[in-house]
């Protein structure tokens, strides 16, 4: 907070739930943060509208007991996050208060805890030298944060160029200790510490360029990696009715994806789901580094029972933290569950302000807000030539499971990967319930990705993927015919076609998120599996009658599933591999290739 | 509520609607309780001196010069061990003829538990009903509703579940209960000798609908007292949440809020979440489990009330009448307990997940066969067996009148597999088949 005397003050004149009207005695800015004085507690709030001499503020807390006349102090700052070493493995609320530092079982209004630990010592290694010319985002040094090279950067708020006067030598420092002195154009000396602040609603753009992303981001989820891959710096979204598996899928991705940093925004969903992360992540290992998953993860928890206005802030808090790490040249994965709850928070406020509503009473500018948010993700070249990325995947919870609703439609315009969860697949326990036919990855059409992906798989990979999709489509058509005409009303070939698509479904698409081995399939293993499955789908089989088809393919599927449950290339794996060959040999027509 | 000396009495109402009234007043706190012509009301909007109150008892017959007294307090409940065994109305006043309960005054609708102070639920709740214990296992700290059409016996099933669950306290929040259902609960609890561990807050169909808005918060404040202060395992029953949501929409419509889907307020999700998220497992052993009822109209789960509920709760239990066996069953397709994977096969026998999944899959095969039959196609021999299996599975496991322990449920499962199918058709892991497949004599 700046000098108290120059700050604008105001008095509460009206209250509707968490929307408060304030008469002010000076200038206020849109999105400025202010504090309502309620007894001994301060209620953090944000200006969301100004009209007729009144500021309309949304309060990030319950307004119970608040009275007309209460004093409000404006801060001249927007909602900001504190950036510095120590963010990883923290559990924050939507406004970046450290949940672990709060006292008591229940959340208390106005209990605003510090996001970072001021007394912790970090071993600082200088990267810049005296005389270097630097600018916002330039790396001055680094500390080791849970095994990650956490770069200490010139604060993003600095404009123009600076000359490094001094950088402290290698040694242990606290985050508030000055680690460098910079000189600006006017010749003034400016000390820099390891911590800085940044307003969450403003994108951090200290990179050189943002090209189209092209590098496959392995998630270990076969139906994503094989069929509709996402890329480092890509965007995707997962719409689906309740219970269709959005959260389980996101958790799987957060555990397995090839990322350096994972930021999870639990936005207006269940507290128990966050507890699951708190409980499991400190135990689970990141197979790539051998460290605990929690060490690379930060959780922003604004669960559904926490104040609604902070829900909107939570996704921005998460994004800003992600941008901070991206600027260190790291691969960040950002997950938000659920972006619909964020949109609903906007709707609640817009309703209270009696704004003219758009479709389904959502604010008119919802599409622009969503687009603006997704645009912050991406793959970047930093000014020093390194690369960094934010891959963003959000879930969407459409009302009544109907995808023709404003949040899904607005997201569809900006999310490049669409993972539609189908109620029907979820009902028949075909998990993950991503509909293979409706879903898409636009990245698959990027020549950049096509070129890259063959280096991780093989040169015919793209053709194989479309072959798989084709098999699924033809299988579906055959199934529809069988339903209309009856099992014996269609040619035998329809049955075979249908069951070939079932192999693709059961063996590649379906994956048990709760099995240690099946949960995550590395891309090399996916490649081998695709080849095996395609080999079968390309073969011809002979049957006497349609009644033989179903049991035969069921046996085959069963053997494949057992193989999926076995360690890659283990004895057990090989055993099922040969069992599969034996079953295939029973009916394969000799030269049917 | 007694009037205190300094309290100012206002007598000029400027606006009255069916559920709210507006009065010119000063120094009023948001969400404060006031008494309007003897009826309890709560501040829902303040604009300068103009204070809008939601009148829980309805505004019928309230004159523009009605006396309005502000209490200076949010709604409260007095909590102590004396709550046990008692029946209260929506305001926390006894309706059982007994004395008022003395105790510490607690705000209702208070703050939420810090997520990092929660523990992951892991304690199974056994109900004896296989449709629940086998297929949709419940866990302490869970929140789950019954989705049922109004003609289904959901209150009976809920009472049964409550009595069989080994909880320290059962807290009943009845909203728009018929007098008959209220008396039913009272009798069942009485006959089971369980009255001393029951606390009830009830608003019947005879009471004004807006009153219902107080019930969940009253019930959950009592629950928090027992779970936090006394480390007890508390089971909260909320019936019928659809009627609660209806009351929400009455108030929001009167306040000229723009309705979203199905004329429900735009804040429905947050409103319901605030209630359901009170379900919690504490590290100290105390827990709050919420079992609710959401009645559907014509089985439509896309309606805003069940839809928002489904997005909040940890699964749902569907009741359906199975015409084949003429009994109500817990529908295995549409029901789901999301926390079951925390306990099945861990707190129960190792074969639980596989037996559960396999039986449901075979039941699905039977459903397909039935569709074939309805479409006039011939059934295969496998289809015939699947149908027979489904019937017996429904009768012996899905029906809500089943009362056996989980081990027995699993054994019945294996018995039915062996009776109608071969191990290959069942497709369970070889190790388990070797161990549990019934040996011929
Ligand atoms: N990959 C999977 N493997 C096995 N079971 C799954 C899988 N995905 C989902 N499920 C089952 O479905 C349930 C619901 O999944 P999840 O919680 O992810 O749904 P959701 O789409 O996030 O729902 P909501 O919108 O209500 O949050 C899980 O508890 C689990 O039982
Ligand atoms: Mg979810």
C-alpha cells in the first residue's frame, strides 16, 4: 500500500450479497483493489464498475454483518500475485494466500497469509555480470527450487533497458534480500530482490515471439496422444456432463504429462478432489525426475464453497504463476477445473449489477473474456533464445450436458483441442469417455507438428492415426446397421468391421486411470500398440457365422487388455503378446494382407 | 426473541412482495435477522436506508405499518449435547413439546473448512443394501443424493440407510415434508430405539415455503458442532432439496433477479455447493456425511436442480422400479458413488471391484438383449442366459429390501456368474477366478 494520506477512501452505501456500492472521495481505477473495514477485519475487494460517483466493488469474502457507512480504503493497485522462489508445492487460495499458514479448521474472513516464506534461505547463483544490459524478464541468477532452475529475473514491471551495476556473489539469501543493483537510463540505481509482484489480469509478455506450437506434449493418455495429441504450449478443453470423467482425466494428465511445472486451478469444484491431490501428490513420483509430484506442482484452490468472486480471480492467479515459470524457460502445464464455474461467477456478478444479459444470462463479453484467457497460453521464444511454454487444458461443465451453451461455444472458438466426454461412453464405463469421433486436435493438421511427431513415432504415423479414426467411424456405421437390420440381417463383414473398431476402442481408447501400469502409456509403447492393433484390423478373418465373431474378438480384446496391464516388454507382456498371435492365427486368412 | 432496550422499532414498509418486504432503517448489518410483525426475516439487500428483508414466514397479511425489529445478529442456533433426541422447526424452536435448548449460540451458514485441514475420506459406510454397498459404496465425509421420482420410497430408503449406518448422530433436515413423512421418520427412529442420536429440523408442507431456506444451515450447524467439537461421525439427511431450490427461486424472482435455466437463480450452483460442501472428513475422526434427496420430474436429470446437484455431489443414487421383479432397485447404470474407489478392494475383499464391474457389465448385456427383443429380433442363447442372470441379480442384489454384508454380496455375485456363465464369458482376472469361482460340489 502506498502512503495512506494520498489514497482514495469511500463509504459503503449499498450491499447485495458480495456486490457492494461505495461512494468515493477521489479517483478509483477499474480493477483496483480496496479493503472494506469491518470491525477489526479487512475485506479484500475489487472495483468492477464505476457509475454516477459510485464504485461497484466485488468482495472476495462473505459480507455478513457489513453495514452502510463502513469505510473502504483503495490501494491504487490491481489484484497482484507475488512471484519468487517457493511457489512450488504450495497450496494457495484464489488470491494466492497460503492455505497452510492459516490458523484453525475454518477459513476466517480477512485471514490473508503471505504467499512466500520470507525467512527461507535460497542458494543464489548469479547468471548476469556487471555491465550486462538487461530488461524486464532477463535472467539475473538462479536458485534451485525443488530441482528446478528457478530464474531470478528483472521484474516484469520494469520498462526500458538497464545496466547491471552489481550482482551479489553466489551464496544464501532470503527472497527480500537485494541480489542486484541495476542502473536505468537516468542513471538511478535500483535494487532488485528475488521477489516481485504482477497484476494477474495483465499478460506477462517479456518474450521475443510466440510461434505456433508444434512439439508433442506426451500425456500418457492414449486417446489423447495417439488420436488427438496436444502440444507444448497448446490449448485444449474437456467439456462433459457431470460424472463423465473430466476431473479424473485432468488429474491423470497432471500426474503424467511431460511438464516441468504443473499449476492446478481448482476453480469452483469439490474440496475433496483437492484433498485427493494434497494426499496423493506428495507420495507419487514423477517418473522422469524421480522426485515427488508435489514438488513440481502448485495448487490454487478456490473450491465451490469458497467466496465466488475469488473464483474468478483464481484462474488468473494460476495463469500468472504459469507465465512466471514460462519465462524461466520451463514447460508449464496449467489445468483449470472448471472454467464453467468461473463463467458462472461472472454471471452472478453481472446479474447483481443488473447488466443487460447475453445468452443464458451470461455477460455479453463472455466470449471475449474466455478468448483473452486462452490467448495467454502458448509456446514462446524468450529474448535469450530459450523456449518456454504454457499448455492450458480447461474443463467445461455444460448445463444439462448440452454443448450448445455459451461457455462451450465460446471455448470452442479458442481451444485447439476438443476432448468431448460422452455420457453414453461414461454410462457404459468406457473410460476415458472422450468421444473419438466428435473430438479433434487442430494441431494434427499443423505441418510443424506432423514433421515433429514422426521423430517421436514413425514416418507413417499421421496416416496410421487417420486409419484408426476411419476404422472407428466404419465400425460405428456397421453397428448402426446391425441395430436397424438385426444381427442376421447384415452381411457377416459388418460384424467383423464392428468388432475391429471395438478392438481399437477397448485396447487403445479405453484406459484404466486407477491401474498403476495402464494409467500411463509412454509414446513408444503407444506406437507399438497401434502397430499391433492395425495389423489385426488390416487382416482378414474367416468365420462360419456371425455368432462366432463376438466371442472370438472378445478373447482377443481380453488378451490385449491383460497385456496393457503388464509392464512394458516384461515376461508377462510377452506372454500375452504370443497369446494374441496365437488367437490371431486361429482365424486369420493366410494371405489376407 | 426478547426486545432489547436500545433496539429501534421501524414501522414504515415501503415495499411488500410475496417473499420480501422493504423498510427504511439505519445501522443494519447484511444478513442480519429481523422480526417483521412477529415473523423472522433476514436482510438480503441494503441500498442506502432502504433495507430489503426476506420474510421466512411469507408476507401474507403483513401491513405497511408492521413493526420491524432488528436483532443485530445473523441467524443462530444454540448448540449443546441437549440437541440430541430433539425435534425443531426451521427456526430452531422445539416442536416436540420439550423445553428450549440451552447452549452456545453459533451462526448458521458459517464459513467453510480450509481444504488443507480436511482428510481424504476412507471409511466405508455399510448399509446392507447391495445396490449401495456393492455397486455404489458410500464413504464417511461424502455427499450424495438420491435422485428419484416423487412416487418412489426415497424417504423410507433414506431412513433405513441412516439407521444401519454406524453413525454417532443422525441429523434430519426435512424441507416440505408431508406431515405423514415427518411422523414416519419419527416413528422409525423411535422404534429403532435411535431417538437419542437423532436431531431433526423440519419444515412441513403446512409451513410457509421460504422457511425451508433455513433448514440445511440449521442442520449443518448442529452437525458441525458434533463433528468438530465432539469428533463424532455425523450423518445428515436432507429431504427434499428440490423443494429447497424451489424456495430459492421464489425469493430470487421476488427480488427481480434475472433467472437462468428453468427459472432458477443464476447462483443456484453456488447456493447448493455451500450446503453440500459442508460434508467433510476431519483428521480427528469427526465427519459429516450428507445423504440428500433430489426429486425429479419425470426422471429428467437435465433440469437445473438435479443437473447442478450432480455437478456438486460425489455421485448419485437412482431409484427405479424394476417391473421384472416388481421391486424398487438402485439402478446400477445411472447410479455412481465417486468415492467408492477409496474403499472397495481395500476396506472390502480384493475381488470387490471386479465382481462389481462384471455384474454390471453382464446386466448391461441383458439390457441389450431386452432391446433386441423389443425390436423383434431373435435372441441368442447367450442373450437368454443374460436375461435370466439379470432377473436374479436384480432380485437378490439390486432390490432395496436386501440386507446382507458385503462378503455375502460378493459370494452371491460369484454364485450367479457360475450359474449362468463360463469363466471366459465373465472375463475376470484368472487369479480371482481360481480363488472365488464356486467349485462344483
Ligand atoms: N478413466 C477412468 N477410469 C475409471 N473410472 C473413471 C475414469 N474416469 C472417470 N471415472 C469414474 O467416473 C467418476 C466421475 O469422474 P469425474 O469426477 O472425473 O467426473 P467429472 O466429469 O469431473 O464430473 P463433475 O462435472 O461432476 O465434476 C469417477 O469417480 C470414476 O468413478
Ligand atoms: Mg469434476
